[in-house]
C-alpha cells in the first residue's frame, strides 16, 4: 500500500465534494446571500484562529524527519518565521473586520477557545497520544491540502461578489501561497509520522478514515453536516 | 430535533440519517430548567415526533402543569414522579412519558441542588459500552469495524436481517478475532424457521446473544424458539412494559431484557424492569436509541451504572454519530468504550440552548393553560 497516495486520493475526493457542493458553487457564482457569506467567513475564522496552538501540539509530537517543517509552519502561523512578520490569526481578524464582522469577533474568539478546550476534555478515543496526534495531523494537513487548491477561488469569490479588498483577503493569499508547499510537506509528514511511530499502513489509514468520516470542510466552513452517504 | 448523523444508521426495519428526538424543557416558577428527551419509534411504541408533541400537549402536560411536583430525594421517590405524570395505556406513548419524566426530574434535582447519582448511586464506577455495526454494505461495515477495533471496543452488536447475515457475522468475527464479544440483532427480521436455522448456524461463531430474532408477536412463539435455541436470546421490541416483562418471564421466553429509557417509559419504569429481570434471573442490557442526544445518553448512563446486574450497555455515541451534540459536557464514551457516571447537577449534563435552537425542526411552547406558540 502506498500510504501517501491513499491519503492524497482521500483528500482529493473530499476537496471535490466540497467544491462541488451547491453552497460552494453558489458562493463562487455570486448567488449566496450576504448572510450566508458572513456565516462562511465566520466559520472559517473560527476554524483557524487557534491554528498556532494546534501546530504547537503537533510539533511536540513530531518525528525527527518532520520536526523542522512543523516548527516552520508554527512560526509562520505566528508571523515570526519570515520577513512578513504577520501572524495568521491577526490576518483572520483582519478578514473578519474587513468583511464587517467585527461585532461577532469576540464570539468567534470564544467559540475557537471552546473548540480547543473540547479537544482537551473530551474522552480520548485512542489508546495513546501518538494515535491522537496522527489524527490531528491528518485534519490539519487536510485543510492545508484543500486551501492550496481552493484558497484563491474563495478569495476571488469574495473579491468579486462582496467587494473585499486585497488587504482584507490577505489570509487567503498568504495561506494559498504557503499551503502549496505545506500540503506536499504535510503528506510527507504523515508518512514520516506513521513510520516513526510504527503504524502499519492499514492502521494509519483507519485513523485517517475515522478523521475524515465526514467531510470536515463542509462541516467546518459551511456549518452543515458533512455526512457522506452510502 | 433534526441533528444530522455523521453516517447513516441502518437496521432491518429502518435507515436513519438524523436524530429525530423530542426534547422537553420544563421551567419551574423560579426559572430553574430541566431537560428530558424521548426518541419516537413508530415500529416499537407507535410514536412519531408529531404524535409525541400532540400527546405531550394534550394529555401529559395539562395533567401536571397546575400541580405541585413531588420532591425526589431518593430512588423510592422516583415512583412518585411516575405517578405524578399519570397512568399510561399499555405501551403507547412511552417516549413521551420518558421525555417529560426526565425533564421534570432534571428540574426537581437542580432545584434541590442534587445530582441524579445522589438519588441513584452508581454500583459501578465505569460503564463499558458496545459498538454497534449497522446493516449497510459489508465493506463499509468492515471499515467501521476496523475503526471500532482501533478504539478498543471489544463488545460489538451486529445488525442483521438483510439477507447476508451469516457471511456478515463470519467476516466480523474474523476481523475482531475470537476474544471479542459479538452479539447480533435482527430487529425481528426473521421468520420462525429462519430464526431457528440462524441460531444453529451462529452457534459455531461464539455469539454471546441474539436479539429480537422474531417480530414482536405471541410470546408462545418466542418461548418455543427459546426452548431449542443454542444461544441466549435478548428481547427488545417485545419488551416495552411491565406486562410484557411478566409475560416473557412466565413463558421463559428470553435470557436478556434490553431496557431502554425512552422505549420503556422513563427512568423509573426502566429501573423497575431491571429489578424484575434480575429477580427472575434474566440478565440486563441497557440499550439506547440511535442518534439520542446527550440528555438521553445521560439518563442511560445513570441506569447502566445503577442496575444490579448489567451485562451489556449501548449508547453514549455522542459525536461519533451526531454531527453535533447538545451538551456542554461530552457524554461520548472513550477508549475501550469506557465512560464514568455523570455526577453534575440534575441528570448530569448542561444543555446548550443555542444547540437546541439550531437543530430544532419545530418548537411547541406550552403554558399553564395550553399552547402558547408553535
């Protein structure tokens, strides 16, 4: 089994499901109401506000072959690894404010905080932390993969149909540029992780299938069920 | 409610993709709230969400709205609460009764500053939950089985009754190995002859129990099957009321009772059934409703932790099945299906109003004098 290829195929299917979803197409074609556009952006902001914390956790579990790239990702998210000096959470806040969502930003911060808290207090499903870490890495990498392919389209939709300017949309631009590289590295990291922690391919794939039981992009960005039908 | 599932839940008589429970919220005159839940199952208790709302609005609520609720400070006083809700007619309206009973109980306990575990002390400090493999395509079922194995579930119930039962069970036995406890649930799909043959065939696969092999019907038929069965039999759809229980006991027609809070009319009635079962030498399985929210899961946990002789427990799937649950606390079981009693106020969960609102299919508000709005 080629684990990297299996994961990439799974991610591609989920990205296609997301971009083929009526809600996504509606957004891209300018048929979405302003209220639904707001909801999309709010969900996106909530999803990624705590990315530095998640990446810090992943860095702590990183196998040696992936440690540098995960450290780099985390520092980039915090805006202290490159000349831009811009933290990605601040770009998300900038996105929210530029889209007129400043009044709901405190609530989004609270919800993002709560999402993080849930990760810590929910009963552990897996036997050990390394499996839990793999599951988390799967989901983070899935989003990097998706954003590297759809970020520009999403930004384009909001520019064209909502009139958001480049400064407001900088998170998408910056994220799409870095995420092409991150996505490729992310797939490698998953393979390194599985190898380092002695997961055989079948076990690794089972964890990934659990993480991706529902379409996480549909669920988190559209705020609706990402259930896959039989 | 209409909370979507992460994936569809299928058995021989139904294919479910959303939670369609009715959640009842009650408020006392000081503003303290309690929450209960009932899961309508037309093929078990004859209830639908609409029939539950009608029965609650027209029968159950008017009977309690103007009356002082009894305090509940001990297990014995749960019976007073059941009586307060009034008599029921046979096995009808069980989920409606359960929803109202749990809501009032939650409210009364919170008012008294008590946790349900204080009136119903747990006999065990953890409950072990089973995984349930639904009756979908075999390759998907096996993929789900692998996930269950990964998270350490070692007690598995297999939904059967769709034609490929033996092959399905064999494949699942091979996946889980000889140590796992496997049982099957036909949801009444087999004829008498089919059931007789299946029981013989399944005996070779070390099946721990077979649930509801026949449709709910004459107990004598079940007795006859039981008399020659090489495997223990569980009754579920055949066990809704105490009358059902007495008939099954008298006929020696079952080895296990599957007791579910919503199906059996509430916590008090479920406890009484469990007590009667143990008295009669029948083992107890505390079951659940597919897609139940944290409210019913908390009630089920309470029951499972409190019954004297618990053999199997189902439920507390939480966000393993629901895309989102309705409580602040996670009620989902953890690795190996383990979960501890919930010792918070009331039933033990803090219901999030915004989740109820977000997933409400319809809302019916009742005052002292009848419906206020819908």
